[in-house]
């Protein structure tokens, strides 16, 4: 079991606020006392969902109705996704008719759609709703909610086989959760990161993260979280062919999931034990556990999980030489994967059919499906290579831009220096010109004064000469 959605990931018990406000008008709504106790029991035990559904049929305020719809949507988001969508649709109608428009409430509904479609295996729909949600929570700077949607996106990219993107989203989420010191969400994210590490053959790193997550869940007394980690540790030890240790973890998971009545968790345990026995060539034991897993998943709505178990079961039947049954099961799984764009399972289905037709001496069909498998695998590889090339090109373009900016800054500095010295030169010349003009004016004044003095002296001498002649 790779992921487990935290039922308390957002708005753990938002209903109490609306109950409190409604209790102020208790004489109008006497049933709210009963509703409060029913809801409280539901929160603690995960039961009495039917009671809440019955309350929706009564005359209650929109605020109360909306909170009940939120809680029912979230409660059914894993176990009964179609039902969850119906409740979420009702929430959407209430929000879209409210004045003024409540943007954050609308965003919460988008988040719920994203989780529901993720659990249904309809990943493209899920990503669209999460994108709508993320835009709004970023706009309102809702840090915890940003981390939640990053985690959910990481889950989807893991299921789609895009592990680099999955790791990127998980790391971003983990950083926020650690800053917020949210233990449950830290464990949840470490769990998903470890699973990606395992898929990338980083087994030692995966083991450390699983153990850290398990320690947190034990401290929190979160039995569903503990069961999930035991499942993943079982998968890790199966991969290492340490079968006895793997079985210990799987049976520990079964014990915890039976205690909690968590059927989806049991379906993972049965699938994993079936795959372990299949690997050990104990086919009849494997078949028993695959059938147990399939029986649970056929009741649910998770298309990805249905696709996985059908293809695994079909491949087991091939090894047991039950070719007709094998082909039927594999084709069902492949069709589900195609309808829901689950690329890893489409590839697995093609390979399973190729192996089946090869074992059945149908070489032509075997080659056709092997080519489909290889083309899809190559396509995914080329897609990843193209993505890496694009990333390198972006880095190169950014580097060139930075280089041009530096060159431009240098040119600007040179121009600035040149302009500075030209300004200094002009100011100097202007100052010299002012000084020269000043001296010229002063010289002209002095010459005028001297001329006046000379004229006075000349007049005086002329007058003296006249007097002497007389």
C-alpha cells in the first residue's frame, strides 16, 4: 500500500463551529442535539454516516448542510467515490449560489474533487481540480493547504510513473510540514518518498524513511498509518527476497487493518502476499490471496487498483497454464488502464499479453504486444529525455541571459564612467570660460578706469599749461 489519505488532512472537525452557531437557535432546530452526538460518535468511530445522510433530508441551515456534505464527501472519498462526488456536487451548488462568492470554500470543493478522482484512478481530472485549488490557496497564502495539494500531486505523479516529479512535489510538501511541525503529515510524506526511493532502487534510503515514519505513527497511536508502513516494508523485503521478514510485516498489517475494519488496506496485504507466493512459485497460495484482493477491489471504485490486480492475477493464471482465464483477466485489467490513462498498467498489460501469447505458441500476437509494450516504454523514456533536454535548454538560456545581463551592466558602467568624466571635463571648461570672461571684464573695467584717470591727468596738465602762459 503506497499511500494513505489522512482523513484529518484539512478541516478535521469543522462541523463543530456550525453546530455551535446553530445551537443558538435550538428552539428552531431541536434535532441538533441528537445530530451533535451522532456526529461526535462518527468522528471518533468512523460510523453513523447513514445518520448524517438522514439529517440532510431535514430542514437545516445552508451552513450546517454544507458542513455535513463536506464530512460525508471526505468520508466516502476512498470507499465510495461515486457517492462522494454526489455529495460534493451538492456542496458546489450551495457555494456557487452564495452571495458574496466564497472563494476559499469553492477551492475546498475542488480539493475534494481532486482527491476523489485520484482515488478513482482518473488522474488527469484530479490534476485539473488540484490546479484550481492550488491557485486559490497560494493567492490566500494558506501554507498548510499548499503542502496538502503538493502531497496529493506527488501521489498522482507516482501512480503515473513520473517519479522525478513525484519526488519534487513530496520534497516541497515535506519542507512545509516540518516547518509547521505537523507529525502526522511528516510521516505520511516520508512514507510516499520512501516508496519512490524503492521504485528507484534506493532501498537503503527507503528503509530509513519507512522506519522514521513508522516511529512517528507509533508515537501518534495511528494504527492505519502503522499498517501502511508495514505493508511497504513487506514490499521492500520481498524485493530483497527476504520473504520471512516480508511476511511478518504483511501479517502485522492484516492484524491492524482487521482491527480497524479497513478493507482497502486488507486488499493491499492480500495482493502483496499473493505476489510473494507467486515469486516463490507457490501458485495455489498466490491464487487464494489474489482472489481475496480482487473480491475487495471489485466492490470499490479505484480503477488503478482494479487494473493492477486483474493483470497480476491474469499473469499468475498464465504460469498455472490456465490460458483462457489468464487472457480474460489481463484484458479486463488492460481495458481499465486504457480507459483511465494509467500508463504503467497499460505497459504491464501489454507485456503480460505478450508473455501469454508466447507461452501459448502464438508468436505473431506475442510480437505485436511486445512491440506495443516496448514502444510505450521507449515513448516514456523519450518523454523523460526530452523533458531533461528542455530543462537543460532552459538552464542554458537562463545562463545566457545572466551573461548578457552582466555584459550589459558592464557596458552601462563603462558608459556611466565615460559620461561622468565628460561631465567633469565640460564643467572644468565651463569654469575656465567663466574665469576667462571674468578676467576680461575686470581687465576692461581696469582699462576704462585707467583711461578716465589719464583723461583727468591730461585735462589737468592742459589747464596748468594755460595758466603758465598767462
